[in-house]
C-alpha cells in the first residue's frame, strides 16, 4: 500500500520521505514493535492512498468499495493519532501523519471542520518551531528541508480551506526575516538522512517542479498582500477590481509572474511527461484564476450596468478555467493526479457561467459552455449523486433554471433544439422524486394532525431552498443573506406540537446538538425542501443568488444537519 501511495502522490511535497521505506519494511516484519508515531503515519498513508483512487480502482486492486476502505483507514488513522497523543506531540513523524490525515478527509468533511482541524495542525507545527526556518535553529540540512515541506504543505492547505469557508484565503502569510523558506527545488535522490550541507537551488527541472511552481504562486500572493498593507488595504480586497494606477500595477504584476513561470519552468516542461503536463495545466489555470478573482463579478452592481467588454472578458476566463479543470480530470495522462482536482473545483467560475446562461440563454458560445458544464458533471458525478450537500443541490437548481431558460429561448426563436443532456434529465428526475415524497409526507401529516393553518403551510414552504426569495448576483449584490439563511434553517424544522419553552430556548440560542433521535428522517425532509421546488422557465428566472449566499452554502457543504431532531425539540433539555 505504501509503495502504491508513493506512485500515486509523486507530485506532492508531502509525500513519503526517502527514509520511510526501510521503516515500513521493518514495521511489517514485526507489527508488535511499531512505534506509535510510525503506526499513525502508516495508517495515514493508507488513507491517503485510498483517497487518491476511484471506486472501480479500489474494487479492482483491493476487492472492496472505496467508501468501505476509506472509512476503515480514516478510523484507524484517528485511533493511531490518539495513541500517539498528537495534540501534545513534538514528533515530526506524528505531524506528518496528521497532515496526511487532513488530505485524506478534506473531500468528505465539511470545509469548516477541515479548516478547524488544519488550525490544530498549524498550532502543533508552530509549537514545534516549524514557522522558523531550520537553519536559524541549527538543525541538520535534511530535517530543515523536511520541515519546510511540511510547513508549506500545511499552510497552502490552510489557505484553501479558509477560501472554501468564505474567508480571506491568504491568512497569516509571512515570508520575511526568519520565516520558513520555500522548499528547495531539488530531486528527491539528492535528499537523504545525513545530507552534509544545504542543497543549492537547481536551475533545471526536478522532481519538485510542481511544488516549486505552487510556491512561486504563493510567493506572488505574499508580495501582493505586502503591497496591500503598504497601501493601508486589507488583503480581503484581493478579489476586488482596482482602478487607475492600481489596475496598471496589477496588470504589470500579472505579466511578471506569468513571464517568470514561463521562462523558469513551463518552457522546459515536456507535455508527454504526466508530471510536466500537470505543472503546465495547474500553472496556467492559476494565472487565469488570479485574473478572475481580480475581476470577480461579485463587484458588479448589476449585469446590465457592467460594460459588455468586461462581461465578455470574465465569461471567457470562467469557461477557460472550467475547461482546464475538465482536462485535469479527463486527460488519460493525468489519471494518477485526478484525485487532486475535486478539492480545487473552481466553484465561483462555475456559478458565474451557469448564472450567465440563465440570464442570457442564447449568449455567444452558449453551446460550447453547456458542453463544458456537461463535462464538469460527467467528471464529478457526486455533484449530482451526493444530494446531502447544499452546494450540490443549489448548483443543480441553478443549472436547471439556466437550461429551462435555454429551452424557452430556443422554442421562442424557432431554433433547432438539441437532445436534453443526461445530467439535466438526472437533476430533473431527482427533484420530481423529492417533490412526490414531500407531497406524500404532507398528505400523511394532514391525515394525522388535521389541516395545517396558514402559518404552518408557509413554514413548510420556506424550507432550506437554495434560491427561494433571494436576489440574484447578476442583478444586484445587496441582500440580507444571513437573515434569510437563518430563517430558512429555523423554519425547516418539522412541526412537533409538543415543544416546551425550555426546548425552544435551547434551539433558538443554538445550544441544541441535534444529533440524535429522528436525524435521518429530518435530513431527508431538509433535502426534500431544498429540491422540491419549481425550476421551470416560468419560475422568476430574473432572480439570482447573491455571492454571499453561495459562500454560505459552499462553507456548509457537508451532509445536511437539522438544528434539532423532532424528539429533542419536543422534549427539551
């Protein structure tokens, strides 16, 4: 399993270090004497190996489904980390295990949970002094290099989890003074325990080229944040459009980083080599992402008031980002790296493309855009199948609104209508099933409790619907999304008829745990409320969801959990 993991993860700085193979071989020969630290690391490696596989690969290699294997090894890793007392550890091996564990669960835990766990790992690393470079601590060259790799893998992971939570991405990014230096761009075979001196940075492509490019991009972000601070700005303004001389400086900075990557790395990459192709694709996608963030459509007062040239520019960048993401997941050369893509899904570009197709169904290149959207769904089937995540349901509803608008425009314009894509048929069928289940549940409830009064009907209709009663981003950026989101969550509780005053207090003030009793039934009800809504072309397609609401759903992209089970709400504490 460990050898397989090394093959799959050969592009990442967190991979098993050269001294790991002998340790695993010794552990396998006598499992009763494995140190707690290496036990945790081994199980973390197994978890990460399974995470990097698809379900059919797991069945072929290990004769078990991916979910079964992942649950087993993630649980074993958590138990091993507890035995290793990771919260108070000073062991670099235990910290490595914790970092691998974070990578293994990042796609299955909600972003807020991953961000919190990553914060624990960062604090542990800081307690071990990893935020200071090893050369200032008098450490051996090999250990200093390992600490650099672990620290920056952890920090870049922290940046992404913060972004998924709707927070400023580059939090606590320090690169000056005695701060930990970037990992050295050298081949792995140059690193070994007992390396006599610090290695010089290589001027040619190495095994670490992908890592080197990622850190060039992080260094660029650090420079921009430093510039913002000098101007008295906060780095949250990264995603806002700049005007005047600031725009000129920003464009110049883009050209500098693009030229640096092209001349130092990309021009020497061989696209026939999978690692090099991955590096080219990720680097150019990152440049496009920087441009998208700088011209982010959340700054628009409305689509109509935005210059056509600006709208077209953002549209082209958004579709290009999705195309590059699709290539990373579908290119046969990049199969071993495809696991890397889902966590770095360009959600905001995806939202914008669908919202544009909804508002302007016959826009230029609409056919091409729908093909790109279809490829996203084909490459990421969980967006359709995993309906316990609010972001998936919300995107599905927007997608159906956009496609319904397209069908209406095509019919009105007497344009040839192509067959309905399979993913659209799936999304529609899901919502019809949800609507049928909801109607059956309401009918059953009426039989037992009698007719609902007007307020009860309204409460049931509000639900956690991802686009009911909310203004759209393409029309306005003003919305009280937090108030609407809280109301929708609270109104989503099933009527129980037996709630006590004390129970209401705990619920309203957010102290209820809501994790027992009829949880599964209530989760299904939440899902039905989200999906059982009218998404047809007649359903007020002039409205759109605010970017703040998308941020909230994205940060909450875990399995839906009600505020309380019906039993707890009825009985109180």
